[in-house]
């Protein structure tokens, strides 16, 4: 365990060394929250509620989902692509800790160091869009559990896709496509309840909604107790499936290792 | 003058070919780079389309109208990024004293900077923008006159010049500030975030800020309201909205002069 903490701490330091970049990212996040809030207020017009969703709930959704999504979907697929491209993966492989575990520990470290930046964006979100208390004490508990499961899903997805680098070396374009699709289908921009039928079905069948939509909908009480438990069950199933997939892909990737400049 | 422009274009075309050859060395990556660019720009349109599937209009603007605005904005964006996005790397060029070279050669340092490497994948902005614009023009059923066509074409160039002016002015600051990354990305963020929606929805304060302080509204929104006969919602006179492309040209001249002026403050990082 100590080894993993050390790896996580190392990555956290990297984030703090580049804190100016993260502060810039915050400006983008705040602008996006403002934009979404304006758009929802505009389309609601004089109505207080659309399809049973009050405007206040929608505005709280914008704040929560945007900040969470910013924290959970960084602009990289974990460390894998850069380690492979620069040939440093050779060093990683001789360490007495599994490669995938190292990557996950590093990712957790990164997220932990980025979290204060996300928290700093929260007041702006509250001011520009809106915020609500958890729908009930049970919703608050469900939110915390669901948020943890959502983080596991996004991290595992990021590892699986990052491992593609072992085959392709470069991954820039693939990453952008992945990120845009993941952001959209996770409900970070539009909640699933406002998606047209077919799009919603696609979103429900894929793991991305487990990352942002599920925790936020539970927090706001949009998923009742029964559906919330079911949704958390779905999240856990995805964690299991993705963990198995990671093992499978990794066992193949290991045979494809090319250490550049090594 | 004509000879100089022709020579400039020849140099640019040679660099474009070289850039394309470089990119094609990594063919799969090149293709994914372009697809990635399309995904990045398409995502914004997907959001608008999804919202409209439930809400019909945003601030009274229908999907074809919003697509016209989106297509104009993205085309303008592509028109500045394809030839000039190297402006974004001026920090490196200044810090690593690359400018020493530019100052000794008989071509404008500005042209040398923007042609330092051709970012071929930004073609996706232009291609995506034109495709969206094409669909919008086919679905809006506008009554086209030569004057309107002229406004559309000049607005595309004018929009590119407005964004380019902002980036040029910031690039001018690089000679003294050395690090302008935050400013550049913030400006890019503001354009990409607010440029695709009718400026009027942002409320009075932001509306005026985007007209006077950071004249983003002149890029695509004002000309689009004229083309779509929506000038009733404007907070500036209609003739000014028609002159939006000229505003772009004037801003670029001012920004370029500022950049040239700041060049005097360039201090080589020493050898």
C-alpha cells in the first residue's frame, strides 16, 4: 500500500507543479457552466418546470455535473500514452508493482491534487448557475457511493483506452473522439432525461452515464430509492466488467511492448 | 505589392505541401487527428441539436438558423487556424530565441512565424464549418441577393480576422511577458464557448461586453442576424451589423500594428 501512496503522491506533485495550467482549465470550466446555465434558462423561458424537472434542479445539475465531469475526465488517458511514447514504460515494467496498479495509483494522485481546483470552481457554479442540497439524507449517502463507483468506471475506461497506445503509439485523435463521446453520453452537458428516446437508450446501454449522470441524478433525487439502488448496481457491474476487460487487454498488451529509445 | 503577395502565397503553398507530407508519414494518426477535430467541433452542434429535439428553439432561433450561425463561426475559425495557428506557439519562438532568425531574413517576421510549421489537421475546422454551413444554407430557404452573398463571404473572412486580431494582440504581449498561454487559451475558450450561440441570450451585461470589450458578436452573430432577417433583436444599428466584416479588417490592422510595435521589445535569450 505504501508504494501506491508514494506513486500517487508523486503524481499529485506533478499536478501542483503545473498549477497555472489547471487554473486556466478552471476558467474554461466556469465559462461552460455560465453558458449551460444561460442556455437552460433561455429554453425554459417563463416556465418553472419542464417534464416535471424544475429549473432550479436543472441549474443545480449543471453545476454539479460540470464540476464532477471536469475532475473525472482529465485531458489525458492516464499516464499510459506518454510513458509508452517516451519509452519510460521500460522502467515502469521493472518496478516491483504491477503496471496497471501503478497507473491507477498515479491517476488517483492526480485526481486528489486536482480536487481542490474543482472545489474552487464550485462557488462560481453556485453563483452563475445554481445549487441544491441533496434531496434527502439517503440521497446524500447514495451520492457518495455512486460518485466513488463513477470514479472507478471512468478510471478503468481511461486505462483500457490508454492501453491502446501499446498498439498504436500515437493516440491524440482517438483521445479527442473518446473524450467528446464520453462527455456527451455521460450526461455532463445534457442530462439523460432531456435526451431524445433513441439517444437516451444508447446512453443507458453504455458505461459513460455511470460516471456523471448517475451520481448527479441520485443527489438531486431524480432517481427514487429503488431506481437509485438499481443504478448503483449497474455501476458496480460496469466496474467488474471493465476490471476484467483491463486484465484481458493488459495481458495482450504486455506482448506488444516496444520500449522506444530503450 | 502584387508580386510580394504572390511570393508569399508560393512560400505558403510550399510549406503546406511539406506539412502535408510530414503528416502523411503517420497516416493513421493524421486521419484520427482530422476525425478528432471534427468530433471536437461536432460535439457543440450535437448539444444544440439535442436541446432543440426537446425545446424547438433557443432564444427564438430554430435549428437551421443556429446551424447557419454555427457554420459561419466554425468556418471563420478554420479560416484563421489553418494559415495562422502558429501564432499560438509564439512563447516558444521568443523564449528559444527563434526570432533571431526571423529578424535576419528578408520576409516579414509575422509570415515566418505563422509558416513555421503547417498545422494540416486544422483543415477539419474549415471542412466541418463548410459542411455545416452547406446544410444550413440548404435548409434555411433564404432569399439570396448578390449583396447578401457578398455579406456572407466577407463575414466569414471578417470573423476570421476578429479572432486573429485577438490572438495577434496577445502574441504581441509575448515579447515582454514571455508566457501568454493562459491568455490565448482563455480567448480561444471564450470564442468557442459563446461564439456558437446568439449573443443576445447572454443578458445585457455579457451582451455589451461581447460587443465592445471583446467584439465576438461582430464575428458571426451580427452578420447572421442580417442574413436571417433577425435584426429586430439587435442592440446596435443595423448598418453597423452590416459593416461587421469591416470591423474585423480594422481590428486586424490595429492588432498587427500593435504586434509590430511590440516586436521592438524582443530581447534574444542569448547565445
